[in-house]
C-alpha cells in the first residue's frame, strides 16, 4: 500500500499551489506529449489511476469518453475532484490500485499520471491493469523518470564553467527512495527503465511508444526555469496495448 | 558511413589487448545476459553486424546455427576473424551496414554487439535489418548505454565521502560524441533509450526484452574494477522480433 502523503495538510497545501494543480492539464508541460500517445478516446471506458483533482477525467469526457472512473488514495483530492464536476459520467472511488475490485475487461483505456512511482510492486499493478483492460485496450502512463528517482542527491550542480550536471548514482540499485519534496519523508520507488519495459512485456502487453520527456525549446523560451530539464528527462511516458487476441494466457 | 577507427594501428593494438579481444565471448561480462536473450540458435541463418574478431559467429556455429555471415568495416579485424576459423559455414564480408546488398528475408537472426552506436542513422539500420530478416526473425543487439554516451565528461567522480557519481548532462541532446578511448577522436553517436525503442517500433518490430547491463555481485567480487558500474549501466541490450505475420507494411 502506498504512502498517502497527499492527505498530509502541509503537503496538500503545497501541492495545491503547483501550476499543474491550479491550471490542470494545461499546467503540466508534458501533457501535450502524453495526449499524443492516447488512442482516439471517443466512446472509451476510462480508468484514471491516481486521478488527483480529476483534470484528465473531465478532459476525457469532453473529448467523448463513454465514462471515467477516477481512483485515488487521497480523500482530500477526491473531494476536490468531485467538487469540480457535475458530470454523472464521471465517478470517483477511494482505493489502492492494487486492491481494485472491478470486473475483468471492463475498461478500454487505463491512464495514470505521475502515480505509479509511489507503488512498490509494479508487477502486481501491471497484472491488475491487464485484467481490467478489454482485449485491444490501452495503458498510457507517466512516472518520474528513473534518472530523476535514482540519485542519492537528486539536485542539479553548477560546474566551475557555469554548466550543470546531474549527479547520477545508484541507477541500478532499485527500491525505496525517501525524499524531501514539499514535505520531508516522501516515499517513492526507483526502478530502472528496463524494469518498466520488461514488466509490461512479461504481463502480456505490447509496447507501442516511449517518451523520455524534456521541455521543447519553445517551452524553455516561455518558462526559462525548465532549461536544466533539457539535460536530464523529467518524466517517462509510456503507452502499451493488451493485444486484441489476448486470452490472458499470461495470468 | 561510420568512422573506421578499428583499422587505426594504435587503436587496433590497444583494442586487441582488451580482455574481450583476447578471451572472446567469455571476456565480455555482459555476454551471459546477451546470450540469454537469443532465440534457440539451431538451424538459424545468422548475420553478425560488426563481427570484429568473429567470436560470436564461431560460438553460433558450434551451437548449431546453419550459417553465419560476419560483416565489419575493419579489414584488420576481418583478417584476424578469418584466421581464427576454418569453418566453411562462416563467411566474412567487408561492408557498411547501411549498404548491405543481400536478399530480403535471408536471415533468421541478426546480431550486433557494440557496433550500432558508431552509426549515425539508426532508422536506416533498423529498416535495412528488417528487410533482411525473415518473418518471425530476431534482432538482438548491444550498444553502449545512453547514460554512458551522453555526458560531456564521461568519467566517474569521487565525492568527499568517497562515493562516486556519474556527472550526467546532455542526455536529451542526441548526436555526435567525440571521445578519447584508446586513441583521441573516436566518433560515436549518442541516442536516448527511447530513440532505440521507438525506432524499433516505427520499423515494425516487436520489442521482446531490454536489459540495462551492470555487473552482478559475483562479477564485482571476481573483478573489483567493475564495482562502479553497479551505479550506472554500461551497456544497453535489446531483443526484438519481426512479427511472423509481417508483410513489411512499414516499408
């Protein structure tokens, strides 16, 4: 079970100030790339894992999704998400992703933005999602990039000549990372990039695309504070498909 | 066309001293992992891109491969490879990978160890290989890991407490890297990990496995000079398949 840090009052207050919290999808610089990796969303039954304030679900419904179920651990976030919509095609539920009790094959798209790196057991998560997906269904997710989660001291350093380096260590040493982000003691799990790839393949998905997201030149021009992120990807974005002829032989 | 650094006398002499040159496959610590990613090799028609001294081809024939064609740019390496075998099932040819003129669908396995990062145009290489593979055929390759090729100064640094960091920068800035390795001015091409993944997918392959190779604890115990490599992968190993029902629609 993941740490429920988002219900910590100080964390919640801090997180709520972020541009991505205030402005929704348009406040997340990686959103245009992640959106381009989605299948056509009309009439899809959508599950949003770690839905937060529910921005994706509202966008999906406006774009024609049949229904959206948003799952999160944080009661405060779900309350806020519910307050932001009156759409009866969107429902919310408080649950651990690993313990979802939902019918097999009941979703066409599982989406998860910046949530899976809080979960310890990736294999269980991908297995659970695979069962929930209908044959031919899609999984599209973003996580903190492994290069972001790996180091003991994940902060840019300025060199004598003014250039920046990212002090990488421990990349191959997977496991728990405790960081100070908004509040001290935030728990996340570092995994290698190949772990994400092989966990998908092992559980019967086909990988369809991968992006190691960094800002475009235009985004850096508009938001100069993003400039360093050109040197080390911030997010890993992946899309995968449950094969149309899948009989869940892997399960 | 790739730089033909291996025919530089100083480079050739230096390279020939490496454990992997003297001992063949057993001198390459990543070989057991790469071997585990190969399909059953009995009766396969094998193409070895960047065959060097030919160690893989000799192993493949002993393991039951129907035939092996070894391709390399280096005349010296091909001469040495030829001198090491009398097996008429192994042939060598000097060629640029990008300019291979061979019948479509004439190989069941294309193997390439630590060669593709010398080539500028990955798309052309993967397209060429896809045509050469029979439907259902496999591509298995290793390259220097993108974390190894990315930095401006690719050398471990020792911290005040004795720990090591890898000074990462420029990961997202793909392109030429000129390094001093054995001799000055060795040209290779840095690409992100997602570039390898998406180039395979775009050209119609299915990805079957990925390894970011670092030494095992046992290998570090036996070869303590490998210890730092536990913090940053040295090699990227990938396997992919041309789908059995492929009609080369992507070409």
